[in-house]
C-alpha cells in the first residue's frame, strides 16, 4: 500500500500536469473505441503494452479472462458483470472492436490443467467452468502452438473459446451482422513482453511486431 500512495505523490509531482488536459476533456464522458477483456493477473497491463491513453480502452478484467456465454434467451449463464460490460460498451459507448486477451503462465489455466475439481475455493472452482471446453479441446489434440507448454497452449485455446462466448450475446451478433463490430484474439507472452494476435486464416497467433502489424492492418483495410 505504501508503494501505491508514494506512486500517487510521484504522479502528482511529475506526471499529472501533462495529463490534466486529457483528463479534463474526459470528465464529461468517455468514448473508447475498444472493449478490452483481459485477465486480472497483475503482470498483464493493457495500457502499457498497447501504449494507449486514458479513455482509449473500456476494460473488463477477471480471473482467466473468462466470459460466461448467453443462454438461448440472451441471458448470461454466469456473472452478470461481464454481460453488463459487453452490453454497455456496445449499446452506450458504441465500441467498434472487442479484444479478448489471454496470457502465458496464467494461474487460471494451470488450475484447469491440474483439475478444476481440486480447486479448494468454491467460487473460483465454479467460475473456472467457463474454460472447461478449452481444456476438452486441448485433451482432444487441438493445439495451436506445440512449442509452448500445455498450460500456455490451453491459454491460447481459451482465447478462442471466450471469443465464441462473446459472440453468443445478441447485441454482439447484431453488430457483427451489421459489420460495425470486429472481435480479435490477443495473447500476451509475459516473459518476453510480446503480444500476439490470432490470425484465423493461419489458425495461429502471430507476433505483433512491425511485419506482423502490417499484415494485420492491411487485412483491416481490405
């Protein structure tokens, strides 16, 4: 806690002045263009690795970057918080992109690999069920990158599963049909601070370096 308090003092002394104009403009409202769904893991910091400014991202974070899917009535099968954030970002903020971002060395994925039934925390054990289908796919031999450990393979498959869950929301399906919304899968390699993007045509995550970025951006412009 002491570190956080001192950090605020440091922010006021060295950084706040440069941000006052930006935050002043945001005081009356926000207009982010992206809903960013990430894990609560303290090592995953979207605004840092994506070099974004205040107001650029509407962020949802939870254990394992999981999104409970909707049932046939369009109602979330799990925590309503994620559902509310999706609906608000689409209907009120009118975001044009949704990013589901997983990461390496994810504790939630390790818990799934080691058997969810052995998790002693009842709420966590129940919450992790939203990643069960990714584990089933991994066990059936569906792997995107054989060079990485199994828990990281699961993390990548989980990104794709959560994209499917996001698409189960009627508001999302409607916006996709209208071609006013795009959904992307990202994966953050903690050890190297590298970000990868899932390319469906290649069925794998590619590194977002200068070359990778050009490929991705050119596809957006087609």
